[in-house]
C-alpha cells in the first residue's frame, strides 16, 4: 500500500521544492569546462546562465506522459546548473559564489539524480582543492543529504555522516532535513527517533521551517507506549472492505495502520517500493495474524473508486477512505500529523508500539511483536 507523498528528502530541502521529483537517472559525467576552450568565460556570464535556469512547477497531470515530461524537464535543468557550477569552480575558484553554486550542484545530485555517492566523492575532492570554509560548509550540508540518499548504508553510518556534517555546518537546513529524515524514514526504534529529534530541536530551535518538519517525528514519538484511539464514525467517509468504525474494534490482536494522502494515478518510485515491502510483509504475516487498516485521505470525492482499485486490487488491506479538506482530516485532527504518511504498529492492547515511514524497518518490530502470538497458536 503506497504512501502518496513527496520523495525522500521532502519538500524542505531546496526552497525546499525540487524534491517532489522521483530520482532521475544519474547525470552524465561532466568534462573539464576548460577543455577545448580558447578563453575561460567570465564569471558574470556563467552566473547569469546559472541564475536563469528555471525549473517547472508541478506536473500538468498524473498520467505517465505528463509525469515523464515533468521529470525530464527537472533533470535537464538540474544538469545544466550542475555543469555551470563546475565551470565556475574550475575557472574562477576564488569567486565569492563558488560555495553557493557548488552546494547547489551537490544538492541536485542528491535530490534529482539520487546520487549521494557522487556527492561524497566530489565534496572530499573540492574541499581539499579549495580549502575554503564556505565551501566546507556547503559540502557538509550536501554530505548530510548524501547520508540519506546512498541506498546501501547502514543506519549507524548514515547517522555518523549527518552528525559530522552538523559539527561543520550547525546552521545548515540540509543537515536538519537529513537528521529528521533519519528519524522518520530509516529507523523504527523509538529511542533512536527521540534522540535524533532532540538533536534537531537543540540545534535548530529558532528555525520554524525545520521545527515544522520535525512535528511528525515528535508527535508520534510522544505517543509511543500510549493507547491510540481512532474514531472513524460520524465523518464524511467511505469504508471499503469492512474497515472498522474505530480502532478499538480490532482490540485483542496487533494491527498495522497506514496513513497516507493520495492522488489517483500518481504512482512514483516510493509508492512502488512501499507496495513491494507490504507484499513481502503480508507473505510472512497474513491478514489473519496481522490485520492492516489503511486510512487514506483524499481531497476529491470522485477518487474513492480509483483508490479501491489502485491500492487494494485484491481487497487487502481494508481501506478507510476519508473525503475531507486538509483542515478536518482524521490524521490531522486525531493523530496531529501533517501531510506525510506513516505506518503505525499497534499491539493487542491498542498501544502504539512503534512507527515509521519505512515499512521494512517497522517489520523488525512486527516480527518481535508477533513472536509470542505465534508460539501460542
């Protein structure tokens, strides 16, 4: 069951916008801008071109052709800025905006190309080459994003990279985003989530945008170990496949609850990954052992039927589809969440035991929670 939400780094990174795009193919290797050039171009010319690059807004539609066009335009714009940034740093290494444009280059590698490994390689090289504090700070922010972009890193290594970046760039929004995403997407350990959230709040107490992004982590973290009561009756909603009127109807056995905001037809990389993870979990834990309730918020009443087909083609999991404005949605009013989804693991007593956006991480807690039940069956 996919989570319909912006991609991995969340919209807090660049202006905090470009990350609405699923990872595009890695940008091609860029040759030395001076090769074959008789005269280096003036910095003003390079920067004028860099600043004139425009990114598209949202996709014109949710169909595959519109999404592909949107992603292609994003990728082309990012590649152009990456080339220009490298040209400026190579030809005018002492220019005052080198740190700014190279920082953008590295962030784009993470947010558009999904290539954190390229960032780790390049930042090491350029920090040594230029030996400038501002470049080191820009590199640190990008390395923090790389920590949540490289696919195969262990959680401890991701945390070490982000904390090292925090030491170099204690005011970097990119570092704050990385630490928040580590708590939200890369672990389901309540203690680790609390520690990461505390680190963000300690260092970014005066940054309202950062603290807004931290809300989900802190609000759900505060409810771990507490009974979770959700009442669904009496609001404008449709229940599909016999979903309950209240979470209490499933009291007596553990269950998974998935909250998400949904746009029919938009199935990005993270939605596909989430469905694959859900299928793997369902193979280990059939619905009779671990029922799953999906709470899906839509802003278009006509989308209900499409949701039933796309998210639950075989009638599993049960879906509770809410037609609501954002201001009166269940996940906002009763869970205090913003427009980002999460998986919630509820034990047989109705207590929230763990949560995460990452179902694969939460599955570890599922196995532990179900072990006593399996022995008793």
